[in-house]
């Protein structure tokens, strides 16, 4: 059974709605550093952490590439596969910039994912607490933050 | 290519009541070419037209009805029409509820053939 789990509660309802509307198989909501705030569809922590790290790295490298060609950033990235598509995009919220990685199958389309992603971003912006800026994660407490996130996401 | 498709869509837009027409990539649900009034959400129209056609095609396959060529979704305030060709290209039209569907269908089927 696919599950939706969150580290920060305000992301839960927008994520559940996005998954229901877009029929996405896997979704990760994370910071640009790869810290996971919410996820849907992952059953193993190692898969989730890999996906988050790779997604954050892709966004960082494409952002650097964008700057080289004079763009502030690329809006979204789409990879089409034989059985799955990947949509990777950033958005600004009162809690800072977030990255959303969405993996979807043939039961939906990139067009539908794009349409509902716009609504998802609006819902995240509306739900994000404005009076509580996110703490920066320092190298010294990275491991404990990661363990806390995994414990929240996989109820360990 | 795009200019040619827009010229074809222009014929559809001349049918009274048409508020917008577009070529849509069936598999992706993305717009290929479009002629729309300002209040029509192109991205949503393309995505939902492709999704609707895919679901109707599933129903047609399940009932042994063969390939879907035309979909008409009548709503209170308007109508969504989709014509499907042999290949991965759809023609979608959003129009007023009172549109002459027969005439629109004729132009849309022509557009599908010419768009291949």
C-alpha cells in the first residue's frame, strides 16, 4: 500500500491532494539541500534518501547550467521514460525554496502532472507557516537531522 | 510546422461558438499548437483532453468498440470536443453549449487528417 508521510505537518494535506489528483506514484518534497519534508510512495528509507539526494543534485547542477547561459534558473525538468516519467521542479514558499520530485506512470501524463503541480505549489504557499523560518542544517547536526527525518517518515 | 497547424486550427475557430482549438500530444497531454480565447487555460485543456480520450479509449477497448475517433463532453456552460487520429495527435475544441457539433466535428476530423 502506498503511504504519504511527512516531517512537517503543513505539507501533508497539499501532498495528499496532489497525489490524488495527479495519480503520481512517488513524490518527494525536499529542501534544495535534499532534506526531505514529505514523501509519498516510498517504502524504503534508502530509496527515499537516494531519490532526494539525486533530485537535489540535479536541480543544483541544472541551476548552475542555467546561470551559465544567462538564466536565473530553469523552471522545471521533465524526463520521459518507457514506463515512467519524472517531473522535477522548484517553488518558493514562506518557509523557503522547496524542490518537488514527482515520478508518474502511464496512468497519467506530464500534462496532468504540470496542471496539478501548479495547484500543489499554491497550496504549499498557503499552508506554509510564515512566522517560523526553517533552521539551517549545519554539518555538525546533519546526521541527527537525517535520522530524525527518517524516523518521522518511516515511523521508526 | 506550427504555422501550418495554426492555419488548420483557424478553420475550426471560424465555426460559430468555438472558444478555442488546439493540437495536443495524446500521450503527454501537452499543447502542440493552439488558438484560444484569453480565458481558456491551455495547459489544463490539453491535459484533460488527452486524459479524457485515454479513459474513453479504455472503455471502448473494454467493450470491444474499437478505436475512439471522436469524444463529445456536453456540460451546462459549454462543450469539450476531441478528435483523435491514427497517430499521437489530438484536436481538442472548447466551445459554447449551443455549437453546431456536426460542423465542428467535420472541421476537426479534417484537421486531424491534415495534422498527421
